[in-house]
């Protein structure tokens, strides 16, 4: 990864920090986003490879669209190239929280944030292609349904249902993104990291998290193992040119039947574009490159 620049969102802990550390060890210039300046600086020191360049940090609450837009502008000003964008930020909340934009937090942070950030950085990725967009989903996608009539759980709420939906949205987004980026040299893939011992769900845990936590050291992967698929999809020569695929345990796998529904993918794209205020049809254009 020498000479390549990688951006990992949510790089202060868990899978994101381990992914950033793994990619820095492979020689990449690494930047992370974080919502807390102190945690960001501490994580950057841990991520930096011996003798490698300092890790750059970009601080903002990514549940707020104004912050994502500010971060996007700062990233474009600071990073002359972005070879890999790892959309890792995300979480689980048992109760319904509303962001400063008036949106449900799980849907906003897990789906709309990578959707908007990818739009903001797409031009930079395309300019420097070949480049990769890697989005961290979950096998919870298999239980997910996109409820277009109640996307934000206003009528009926379950934290698990909201999480499952957001992780299916990551996959529908990635498959549609891959189709829209066809011919640009930028690939889009999505993955399940495994069940990983992190800060996941700790702010507002559900019953499953509370039951599993005492057994976490026995049944869950370490963050380093949980980051292996993200690192593989972000860096492996085997994945060069591969696009629109779902990975688990560093291998391509089939995702849920619903995730291949192109009508749902297009509809979700249009609805999401409306919610973040981007043009659903022209936002991802850039110089076209030959894929031959
Ligand atoms: N852990 C698992 O078993 C598992 C399984 C499948 C998929 N995943 C997925 O893996 C990804 C990473 O999760 P994780 O398990 O590593 O969780 P984690 O330890 O909670 O890490 C989440 C990261 O996101 C950051 N973050 C959270 N809310 C934010 C906000 N509003 N603005 C900016 N940054 C924010 C956190 O920052 P702070 O340091 O400030 O908290 C942290 O760096 C998520 O997309 C999750 O859905 C996890």
C-alpha cells in the first residue's frame, strides 16, 4: 500500500482502528475520522506504523450532515489523493434516537453518512483511480428489510430491526454504487467483519449485547481478526478490479436475496439522495477511464 492514501471512518476504536493499523503496517498513508479529538489523537499514535508517516485525524460528529459536509471539505483540502475509502463508522442503539437533522440515528449514521461521504469524495477517488470504496456491513443484513413506508421507525420501533435494515442498506447502496461507478476505475465492495469484541452497542445496548457481553472473550473475534476482511478488500491485489461483491472471512459470498433487488437499490438511492440533498443522477460523474 506504499504511496496509497486510505481514509477509515470511525478509526478511534474497534474494527476501524484495527483496520487503520493494519493498512498503515502495509505502508499506506492513513487518515481517520473520529468524533472526539482526544480519542482521535490517542488512536492515531497507536495506528502509526514504526517509521511511517503520522496518521491524519479529522474530527466531527458524523451523525450530523453539516459535519459530514465540513469533514468532506477538510478531507478534500488535506488529501490530494484518496485511493481507498473505508466506510466503517456505524453502531447499534436499542432505543430510538434522533439526530440534529431530525433523522433516526441508526439509519442516519450507518447508511446516510457513508452515502453522503462517498458522494462528497467520489470525484477525488475517480481522479486517482484505480481506487476502492469499502463499506462495513454485517450479516445482520440477512434479517434486514427496507421498510420504505417507515424508514426511520417513526410508526414502529425496534433497535435490532433498525440495525438490520441499515446493514441491508449498506449492501443495496454498494451494489448500486458499483453499477454507477462502472467504467470509472473505482470499485465498491461491502463486507461482514464477523462477530467482533469492540465498543459496538455499548452506548445503548440491547438484550442480545447484554447477554453476549460476559462471554465476549470466548465467542468473539479480536478487533485485529475482525479487521482482516476490511484490510483484504481494501488492499489485496486479488480484489483489484472486483466490484459489487459482498465479502466475509476474506472471501466473496452471496448476500441476502433482498440485497440483489435492483428496484429497491434504485429506490433507496433516490430516497437517500433526497434526505442528504444530493442529485440522485449526476452526483457521481467524473472523468471516464477505460477498464480494458
Ligand atoms: N462488532 C461487531 O461484532 C460487528 C459485526 C458486524 C458489523 N459491525 C460493523 O462494524 C463497524 C464498526 O463497528 P465496531 O464494532 O468497531 O464498533 P465501535 O467499537 O463502537 O466503533 C465505532 C467507531 O465509530 C465511531 N463513531 C460512533 N458514532 C459516531 C459518530 N456519531 N460520529 C463519528 N464517529 C462515530 C466511534 O467513535 P468513538 O470512539 O467516539 O466511540 C468508533 O470509532 C460498524 O459499521 C458496525 O456496524 C460490527
